[in-house]
C-alpha cells in the first residue's frame, strides 16, 4: 500500500507531512517509557510484514498489521509506523521520502481509529472480543485502501479506477489480517494481558 515517489501532487504531499507530523507529536507525547520496548517490537513486525509482497493481478499486496499496532498502542502507532516506513524507504526504496508523510497517514490513521472503535470490545464476554479483533484487522486495511484512493483522487480524478483496484486487491489481505489480529489478541490475553487496552488486572 506504499505510494511511490512522483505520483502525488504537491498539496497532497504537504498535507500528508503536516498530518503525519501532528500525529507523531501526539503519539510521542502519549507513548510512555514503559511501552517503548513494545513499540519497538511492533515497529519491527510492521517492517518485516510489509516487505513480503504477493502479486495480485497488476498490483502487489502485503501484510500491514496496522490494526493490531493501533489496537495495542493507540496514538503511539503513528511514530511506530513512521519509523518503519522511513527505514523501508531508505533501505529498500519502498514508497519514498517525499511520500513518507502520506504513507504514514494512510497506515497510521486507520490504526488510531481502530484503537478507539474496537479497543473497548476486547474485554467483553462471549465472542464479542473475537469479532472486535477481526473487525479491527480487516477495517484497518480497508480504511488504508480508502485513504490511498483519496490521495490518488485528490492528485488526479482519473486515478479513480486505480484507487478502486487497490481496494479490491486488498480484500484478501483484510480477511487474513482479521484472522491474524484475532489470533494475536487471543494469545496475548492468555500470556500477556497487560499489553491489551482495558486490562484491569
């Protein structure tokens, strides 16, 4: 879901930088020292997962894991995702430096939204936590695809077909990420419940 250099217009790039900078400032303020190690592990997981590309038709897709990162870190997901994207751009030329702000917004904004939408469901009874975790993983990818589409459309309206193709290509990823998030949250609730928002001990 990386947008490469030379695709987006100047105003879209500037808006992305401004939004990413604001989100990073909020995220760093809310990311206390006790969660630095967790943030580093999640950033590494995001970095590695995003490197494995699977071709689907004329585009390629990859795991994102922004849903679970947002679920566990809230606003802290923004600097975590920014660092991983920066390393990918510098080391592997995925995305780019000029599109770093926009790519951060595309992946981090859904993460933060999912934190507030699905976080309160994780300690409910019955199947609600599983439904919430699955919805979080799938919705984060869907929202990221929509933001990619909006970024392309604000650059050039003719990119509408490309935007729709990007969203459609990520439907399998939405399902996979839903299951991954459900499994990960279930596992963490058994072995490290304090990592999950809303844990009361």
